[in-house]
C-alpha cells in the first residue's frame, strides 16, 4: 500500500469516527447533531468533499426549517384561542354595524314614503310640503321615484303660485275698493251705515282729515246737511259724530233743526 492510499484510508476512518461521534452525541443531546458549528469544524479539518459538504448543509438547513416550523406551530396553538376570540369580536362588530346600516339602506324609499304621507295630509302646510318635495328631488336624482317627486313639486309650485296671485289680486281689489270709497267720502256719497263703518274708531285728527272742521263741537261734532240720506225718511241729513277717549264710537244722522241738540242715536 503506497503512502497516498494510506492517507486516504486514514481520512475515511476519521470521517466515520466523527460521524459516529455525532450520532452518539445525538442520543446524549439532540441539539448537537450535525449542527452548523460542528459542520464548520469538520470542513476546516478537510475531511469532506465539496459534494458531501453541500449535501450535509442541505440536511442541516432542512432540519432547522422543520424545527422552526414546529416552534411556530406550538406558538400558534398557544395564541389560537386569543385569535379566535378576536375573530368572534370582530364579526360581532360587523354584525352590529350591519344592523345599524339597515335603517340607512334604501333611504330614498323611506323618504319617499314620508313625502307621500305629507302630500296626502290635509292639515299639512303647502310651504312644508314644498320644502320636503324640493329636498327629495335634489337629494335623490337617480331615485326611481324621481318623476313622482317632481310631479309633487310642480303641483305644489303651481298651488303656491296660484295662492300668491290670489293674494295679490285680493290686495289689489282692496286697494281699488279703498280708493273708490275715499272718492265717495270726498263726494259725501255714503249711506249712514257706510259712514258709521268708515268713521268708527278714527281719531279726531282723522275725522277732520276726511270731513273737515265740524260746524259745532258739543257732546258730538256736527256736520251740515246733505252728508247722507236718512234711511227712514229718505231726507238729506247731516252727521253727528260721537267720541270716546278721543276716538269715534258712534255716528248718527241729524237734521238742521236738531244740530246742537242731543239727537236720537238709534
């Protein structure tokens, strides 16, 4: 046997011995079996071929990965109850939120039901109905009830416009009637009941404004004849204006012979 073969033989024997020691150590302490540090020492001794070194490295890495996986599995089992509780709590919160959102689902449907109810309420004010209809039309442009809501809105707009016009017409009629009445006052062309209605509750200054200064001022202010027609005799008579606390409280017809005397107020 030459020297080279002799050396290789001793190297192989050494390798077998080291592996045997490693296997024996495994029985004594599992963590020292083919550890990275042991492998490094063996590599420094030059006992392993490159291919063998690569195979042992793969073995150690695989062994370590399995150990890490088992460790993580144990940790997960410990944490699993807490994770399950977190999942249950989170699901409970989601369910609660869903319940809260139920009342907000189909808001356009709920608001349209309210709009219909208000529109058919005979006691509802048109202004309130108009505001509700406008709000619905502006808030839900894509609602399937948009056409009906717009019809409500147009109907209310027309109703309010008609009311506004009727009020304007009424005010105009009142102004015209007042102007015509004042023309008749100026022409002394009122019946006795009309004089009573016109002069009632006017101040002394107002009476002078419309009738001028009285002919006499006693218990009542007297105005000359031809102010009106007596409803019983149909004769032309004057007016007697009574005051209470500075305001007109009664108007009577008086004839010239009775001017200055207390007339019959009936």
